[in-house]
């Protein structure tokens, strides 16, 4: 299985955003809950557009949400 070098802080950001659910975030950015779950677990790397949408939901710069190692 391919190893991804992108990590993220989505789970923590959701917790600090009034415990936003994966479903809530998915609806805000136009994907499925399963996609959010896969991104959080590092099993799927989002497109650049989706990464920016997620960062905008939390009002954070992209590099505070995603890190490339």
C-alpha cells in the first residue's frame, strides 16, 4: 500500500470547532463522510482544491491544516 507523506490536524480542528462531526465537515466541503475519515486517517490525500476548502472552513492557513513530510 502506498505510504502518504501528508499529515493533517483535521480531527483536532473539528474538536475545537464545537466538536464538528465528520458529516458536518463533509457537507461544508462537498464530499462524503467517508472521504473526510480517509483524509483524517492519512489513507487519502485530498486534491489541492479540497485541501483549501477544508482550511477555509476552519479559517486556517493551509499549512496549519496539512503538513507534507
